C-alpha cells in the first residue's frame, strides 16, 4: 500500500528517535512519526517524532493513553500520526517483530500509507567511519493488510532526510552524550514533570 510514495523526515524528528534508542541500548524502544502528505508529488513529510517506550513497549493501556495525548496535541498543529519507529533489543536483530507490526497495523487503519521505520544498528555503528548521508533506518510499507515490505529493495530510496547534514549533527550529539536528555512516555508516566515533547532537546 506504500506504492511510490516517498517519505522525507526532518532532522530533529530523525535524531530524536536515534538518541532515544541510544539512551536505552539494551532495550527495545519505539516512537511515533508525525507529519502530513505534501503537495502533488505525494511526499509524506515527517515533521516530528515522539519517543514512546523502553520498558512497557507492548502494553496496550500505556500505548492507548499515549496515542490519545499525541493525536490531540499534534492535530492542533495540522499534523497526524503517519508512522511508527522501532529499534530492536538485540544488535543483530534486523527483523520487524510482532509488536512493531501490530502497532504499525493499528496506525495504518487510520493512515493507510503509514511508514514503519526500523533502526539499522549496523548502519548506525558504521556512521563515524562512512560519513554516509542516508538514513540509518530501514523503511517498511504495508504491501497487503497482513504484510509489511522493505521499501526501496529495488535500489530506489523512498526515505530521505530533509537536511543533508543530519548524520553529521547526529554524530555531534552522540559524542556529547545528548541522548541522556531524551524523555519518552515511560519517563513521563513515571514522573509527569518530565515532558514527552522534549522542548529543550535541541536548544
């Protein structure tokens, strides 16, 4: 169902998700993608992201609470939930698992062109040496109601980062351990004074 749609993720949305995964290196983490379909070229612009969980990743009540709060907040800004981000617990696990597919399926009921982004630990680890400008995430789109397919397996790049130097900025943040400042919904539910919007993360 992804067709020829292309996805363009903003630098801050991209970096926030990766920093979240780096903060919880020994856990699976996930997040939501917020954006809109832009113009006649059918590009889905991912303008922001929200780190969700690192401990209660598959628990439905927490997920439903977070979805309601996130939808309400971003609807006022003209943005919708357009996809899902997942980083597996194990470094050598490159598969989209059941939890990721289930949440992706749920999102695609409301946004049929939803993206599912999976962190590629190999690309992330190689980034300091390769200085690559391409995302360190794999894009999956829904081919059928029960099947997520790796997009761009024919060599076409359907996921791009809006700002070409985003990976350089990411490496700067990693070296300064900026990942310590990321707040996710798990943190917020434990202590409501912690803001899941991460308003000061990039200041």
